[in-house]
């Protein structure tokens, strides 16, 4: 028995070492991705020449194109594929009473905890969620080892239900999860700290458990509006774009003669004074949201909640990044306005993380604005011949998180054999920053002039680059590194028969095509229509 215990201890130590090594490797990959994003003009640290501003980033020449393409994919999927969804663009500054009505002034808080030794500040709930993830990692590693050992005969469900180490870790995880969920729902800050102490959660910087008490921290940025100090009014930078939709709900409904159910979509900036802004552009203080509020009859909200869950996951999976990288995560603690909520999570290099939230907000927001404004904002239903405050289903996706999920998923350091490597971004062609690059084989003999002629023709339909510096091989590698789906090479044969070489990024295959056919060939491959048609 003592021998068995020793073996188990050795196995646990080896497993822990393997987990730590894997996590370190993933962290290194993420650092490489961040460096690549800067080197190739995707994302820069804001105010970098002044040593930067924490958790604020700028999008470079390639990043802004990728970001705009993601937004366009979302916008057209919402407003063009649905007859009953329209868009607006509301102001960032809003009357301060709006945030009182919405609950943000009193309830938009995160649980804050400090480590006295490192002087670093953390979200208590995130520390506990990371501890839960460690149990998940242990379980998944056990499953992975068993799958490798048993091969095709492996029954994962049976293994999870019977293996002693899996069951032990699952029990510990469930106990922590139940305790954590209750503390969050009860807003019990003392219990959150006690969980951190009981599970011996250490500060990742200092390695100590010298924690302060947990306290609430409001996330809204406050400023003043007015021409004089005495007459200035306190206003907030909006922490979400949704309220701009709610206060304009009746304006849109009446001017657009909208009938329930209908939706209002918006893309815009939001601002949150995050306690811990980390993981590159995943959690920032200035970020962009794509939100749609869908107004429905009371009593029908949960049906529409399920409908929008499936609609939104289909939108994500249409990009072809891998269906297995997505999962739903139902909320343990519902926001004060919700009766159902789930997240669409994506597998980042640092684990499954939320990229989109889908919430059944009931009629909370509209009722609150009706109460605080004193204005009637009910909908008259001609079929029921009655007025009521509609219920709302919200879909809210972070543009920056979506950008990061696409970038991380598409990045590959590829071994081509014989000691040759390339870094390539396998962006879905319709959202790639640059759709094609026109490259003259050499800078003489009239090839640059012919290449420019082709590029100038294509630029009316596609974001099209031109490059004549260095060898053709180096230019191919540069385009691979920014994710350009197609390279068009103009050579001496082009001058004879008007054909060019079309190189495909992912396969590196090269085909000879007529230059006059390029618009049609590229349109079929890189148009957003190819994505949108997957959604209907």
C-alpha cells in the first residue's frame, strides 16, 4: 500500500510538472504571437514612445483592416440577413441618470483584492476561476494520457466516470465551484477571501498569500461636462453600448414602423477601469463592442434566447477556425437584469475565454428608463391590442476579443522540411486584411509597369498590395506573415500571353491564370458573401 501511495505521488508530481511545462509553452507561444502582431503592423502599444499606457492599444495598418472586416461580417450578418434588425450609432457621452437607472452606478463592481508583498491588484473572482481551471487541466491531462495509452479502444465517458484520480479532482472542483458560485450570488466578499485562503491561492508575482480583504471597485470612468467648474456636470464614459440602444428604442420603433420582434444593432467604443487588464487585447480599458438588442413579447424571451444562441454560434463557426474551439458556458451568477445568460467561449492560448455573451435581460432596462425618465416607452401590440414593456435578448461580442481569437487561431509557425520554416496567418480569406498582392518577378523589362496596371485595376474591388523589393521568395514569406490569401506574380510570360501566376497562401500551390479572370477568381474566394451564405 505504501508502495502504491509512493507511485501515485510520483505520478501526481510528474503530472504537475507536465502541466506547468505545457502552460509555460503556451505562454511562450502567446508572447510570440504578440510580438508578431507588432512586427507586422497589427497591434501597437498605445503611446509607446512615452513608455505606453497600460491596457490601451492601437491598431496598425493591417490590424485596422482585419478589425474592420470582422465588424463588417457582423454588421452585414445582422442588418442584411435579418429583415427586422436595423442599426444605430449612439453617443459615448450620455445623461448620468441613465447609469443610475441601469444599475451601473450602484452595482457595476468587481471584487478587488491586493497582495501586500507584490503590491499587485487582482480580481478575486478571476483568481478563483484560475484555480478551477487547474482542476480542469488535471482532469484533461489524465484523459489525454489514457486516450494515448488505449488508442481507439478508449471510452472517454467511462474513463471519466470510473477513474479514481479523475473522480477525486472532479469532486474537489465541484466543491470549489459550488462554494464560489454561492459567494458570488450572495455578494459575500468575506467568503471570497476565505476561499482564496483555504485553497492556498498564491500571488503569481510574489508567491505569497499575504492578501488584503476583498472590496468592491466600480469600473466606470467619470469626467465632467460643462464650461465652468461650478456648472459642470459629472458624466461617465459609457461602460457598454447597450444603454444607447435602450434609450433610443422608441425612436427607432416609431420612425422605422418596427413591429415585434425586432432588433437594434450597434458597434461602438466602451470604457471600463479594469482592476486587472491583462492578456494583451483580451481585457482592455478602452474597447469596442458589437451589440444587438432584440425586443420580444413577454413570455417569449426564453424561446428567442435559445434561437439566438444557435444563430450566434453558427456565425462563429462559419469562419472555419475549428468547431471544437467553441463552447457555451452558462453563468453561475446572473446579472441583476437577467433571467438567463450564457457565454460563447473560444479556446485561446491561455484557455477557454469568453468572446460573446447572450443574455435574456427581461424588461429591466426599459422599465428602469421609463421609471427614471418619467416617459412612457411602452410598445402597443396591434395583435394583442395592448401596450407593454418588451423583453430583450442581448447578443454582445467584443471586437477586440474576436480579433484576438482569430489572430491566435490562424497563427502558425510552419515547418516546411529540409530546415525551412515560415510563419503564416491562415485568416479566412473574406476577413483577411489584404486580399491579394501583385508582385513583379523582377524590377525591369516592363514587369513593374504591368504589375501596377493589374494592381490599379483590382484595387477597386479588393484591398490589394504591391511589392517589388527583395527576391520573390522573401516577398511570398512577407505576405504569408500578414495573412494575404493570394499572391499574383507578373513575369515575362505575362507580357506575351497575359497570364500570371496565382499563388495560394495555405497550400503554396501555384496556378497559371489569365489576368483578365482575376476579378472573378478572387471575388469567389474572398467576398464576404461566401461567409454570409453559410448563415442562411
